[in-house]
C-alpha cells in the first residue's frame, strides 16, 4: 500500500491550484493530485478581473501563460453602452495543464486515474489500488442538488482563427444587445455574447443564457455565434476549439443540508462542490486561488482539522454571498424573461469600483444598500416577493 501525506481528488482549477500552492509552500510534502481525465483542468477557459486577486494570488498564477488586456473592456445593452477601465485576464485549460505538468514533480501527478472511493485516511482507485493518506481533499466540481435553488447559466464557446486581423482590441464582456431568446424553443431568457480577442487573428466567442430550464441546444448556440460573426463584419474563420457547459445560478437553498448530503467525515471539500463559487456569475477563479493559498498555509493540520477549517470557510462564504443569491431571485422571480436584460443594464450604470467588488465576491454593505435601494426595473411589490421567495430546486430531475 502506497503511503502519502495528502491526496487531492480532482485536478481541475481548484485542485490544480492547490497542488501548486502546496508545492511552493511545502516542497517536502508528499502529496498526489488525482485526475480522472487525460489533462488537468478539463476543457475550459477561465477569465477574471485583475482586481479579483490579492498580490499573493497574482503571484500564484504568475507561472501560467495568460492573455491580459490593460486597456479596458466593453459592455452593451439595448439602451446603454459603456467602456470599463479595468484590467482583464484569461487562461486556457491547455496552458493550465501544460504549466502544471512542467512545474509539479512527476511523482505528484496522477492523470487518467479514476477514484472508486475515498475517506478521511485513504483513497481507493478504480483498479483496486489503495492509497493511505494523512489527509484527503475533495476538489471535484459542483453537482446538481435538490437542496439548492435557482436557475442555470448555459453556454457554448468557440475559438476562431482568421486569415487576417479582426480589428477588435478590447474584450466585450457582455453584449446583451442581441436577441433575448432562450436556447430551447422561443422563450425569452437573459442572453449575451462574450468576445475575447486572444490574438490579432484569433477570437473567442461565448453565447451565454441565464435560464430556468436546464437545456442546452448546442447547434442553436453555434449558429448564433456564426450570425454574430457576420453582424460585426467578420469573414468566416476556422474553428480551433469549442466548449460548452451548464452551470448552476444559485438563488437560495439549505447549504448545510447540501453539504451533508454527500460530504465525508474528515474530508475537506475545497472546490466548487464545496460551495466555493460566485452564486450569480459562477466565477470560480478568485475563490480557487484564495482557498489554495489558505489551505497551503495550514498543510500541517490533520485531515480532520483541515476538513473543519475548509468547512468554516465554506459556511462563511455562503453567508457573505447572500446578496448575489438575492439578486438571482430578482432575476428569475421578479422580472419577465424578456425584461431581465434591464437588471444588468441598470447594474452596469454603477461605479466601476462597485462592479469590480461585485465580480470578486467582495461586495460591501454600502454596495448592497446602493444596489438594492435603487429603483428596480420591476414593481416594488414584485421585487419584494422575489426576495422572500423560494426558487426551483437545482436537481436534474426537477429541471429538465
């Protein structure tokens, strides 16, 4: 039986960053990063605002090749356009995987390895091998649960290369001037296009919806991206890669019951499954970085102590992010689908500092008062009913 100090189950963003932070803080630690896929990070593109991270967080991400835009980004709505002057960053899972492979010692990497079961002191692999571990940390992705409420963020992303420069200099974080149609049928939903100029001749597009139904029509979203290319005057490009996803937009629920439904005694849950995401935007980068640094600084704790430490952080994060769940209820419950764009249009008229804190999950009490006391694009009665309402359970059975 192989013995290790610590096992990390799941080599996505949270697990990979934790492994890097541990390697930097405790090079003597005998840990293993276990990932079922063939690469670390899956097939994703992560983006974030530079202001989302502390200096230590930026230092942790420094080894990864990033595309950075220091000249701002654009947002657009049916009746309002604005250029924001915040620095924006993006990282592909391909570069994430390559950097981790090159940086982490080979003996700490275990790719293409499925886990059959694990507990606070061991991990049993699918081939029957059993690893004895001083601590086990679960960094797998979030799962649908009847204990959480809300809707879904549905998207298809496509990366194109063109024969000549496209002329787009700044990211378009949210172009909501597009038709507000849901990906299933002709229902309305909050929809926007997301555009990243990754190189002079490369663009990444993501067609995104906020919808109450958990349905992804990949062909429709692919077609709409082609349409958008034509509308902004681009010649047909060559698709380099494509990604898709359905992410939960959490508006409420019983978080303790959610954790209890699958947590294992003495095992820390440090990824999105443990609640470390932005309830409204589904962003994970700021929280994955923060957790990685915090846990690396406590690597001397026992498995039981680490589990308690991380759970305390999760419960604090749930309380701290209540404002975003309230805004999610406003989005889904107070506003007709075709008018949901008005909520975001109004939000983007706030100060840049407030918007940056919003995305970083650092909204202050004054920010909350400012956001909630402004005149909403719905009646006060509907807004109040939405804030006290319960949402639709975020389980696959109740959402398809």
